[in-house]
């Protein structure tokens, strides 16, 4: 790990890049880091109060090429792989604004990627260029009130009616669904199929008649919009079907792998930033005649948190490398999703404790990070579900 001086009493805490990380990803990390420090950190508190990320941020990121890393060159992307997503997520995580980080990654890595992987040439040409430019903001609408980690339990249905599909049902906890433009919707298309069978994916434009969104008030991620969606006889053309009918579950599971790698990156970035903020704080906070840093227990507490963060981060990079090589890594990715958010919980709450009363106050980064981090043990596959996936492969 690197500790780089930033001024009197302040230091930048970062881990070293893996030796195998390509140089173009090292350079990309620097670019994302500069963008976050210049354009996200100064404005993030205002976005939190507004409960909304300005659309110009998406467009600005599109101009810089930051939204197209996982998209084909012919549609304006740079066609990079899972390691790029890991680096990107890690640097976004360092922003300390979990809502911003989640909204961007839902757009880049968790929703529109379905169009790249399963879309027709016409669907790709219609949507991907604007997605890469940040002109269209995307969302993934899979989760329902009684079907979260259990995707096979979803109830939303789509039926054929002439040349169209008609969608009825509801979705819950959907990021980017209030102010976004495009939904990737999972619905049952074979009412007789059981479990994971008979689920299909659809591209649904947010302004389609019959689609309505209710903005949800959340514990954290305040600057990202999260919605309860209702689909009331939503009619879409047959061309809205994304991929093969009744095979959508398998596409969702494939994309979950990338989402979980991203969550490993988020946790690594947030944990490192929380440790950095706390080291800065305890070196300047004096109690009983000395700085808190002069207390051996404080130094060892932070060192232990740093070691756990480094271990979880290394596992996440390992899983990303396996995915980049096209190897079967469901077990390793499930380990990442099970471990990294739990380590982050320990880090942010341990760091908040060392901030004392200050850490409990709204407006301090560590307080916000503790709230934002909580959902990561739940979303994308709860810890308990992920551990069962590991157990199946032991």
C-alpha cells in the first residue's frame, strides 16, 4: 500500500496496483481519480440534498469516455473487460458518495450491458451510442418486493398480443428508475414454466404509457434515485424482446457476475478512503495530552482494518482476472460478494467509532459512508445467499 503526503497532517492512503494490471488501466485509474476529485467530491453534498445527480454529469463522463469501457468500439466504446470495471468501481468508491457510485455503475455495468451481450444489431445501433455518450441513462428492473436474491420468484408477466408484448406487474428498489430513460425489464413470458424457466428480458423506454415510478426514501445512497415501478398494461413492440425468449434468467445470472466484481471494487475504494480519512483525523485529534494516533490500540485497529481490506481487494482482483480470461469463476465471484461488503461494514463502523461524536454528525463523510455501505451486503446477492453459492462448489 502507498501513503502519499497531501499536506501537513494529511496523507493519501492507497493500495498498490496488481503487478499484472495493464498500463492502459493504470492510466484509466488516474483519469477517473482526477474526475472524481474535481467534479464529484465538491458537488456531492449538493446532490445528496437534492436527491438527484445532474444529467450533465453523465454527459460529461460520456465526453471523457468513462461510460463506454464495456461497450464495442463501433458504438463509441473502448471494449475493455472485467478488470476495467474493477478499477472503475474502485475509484468511484473513493468518492465517498455511494449513491453516485451506484447510479453510474448501474448504468455502465449492470443494465445496458444486456444490450451489448444479447441485443440485435438494430437494438445496439438504436441505443448504445447514446448510452455511451451519457445521453440515455439506463436501469435494470429485476427485483420485486418478494423476489430479490431469489430472481426465479419474480411475478411480473409479459404476454403476446398480436405483434406486441404487454407487460403487467411491479418492481421494487430500482436504481435510476425515477429520472432515467431506459429500463431492462425481467418478466415471465411462459406462465406454465417453473422457477427460473420462462423469464425474458425487455427493453422498455421509461416514458412508455403505463410505466409509473414512485421515488423511495432510503437509509443511504441519497443522491441516487430509487423507485418502485408499476407496469400497467405496458405495450411494447416485439422488437423490445432482448435476447431469446424464456432465457432471460441465464442472462441475468451472467450479468450478476460482473455486478459482483464491481461491488468488490466499490468496497475496496470505500474502505481505503475511510481508512485515509480516519488516519488524518486521529493524527490531529488530541485527547489526554496526545493525538489519538499516539495510542497503540488506535494504530493497531487501523492497521488491522487495512490488512483485511487488502485481502478482500486482492480476492476481487483475482476474480476479475479469472473473468477476463473467460474462466469459470462463480465460486470466486461469490466469495468476493460475500466477503467484501462485510469487510467494508467493519471498516466504516470502526472508522466512525474512532471519529467519536464527529463521526455521528450528518455532513461528515464517514457518517455518510457508514449509511451508504449498509446496502452492499444485501443488493446484488445477500451475503447469506452468496455463501450458499460458495458451499455448492466446495
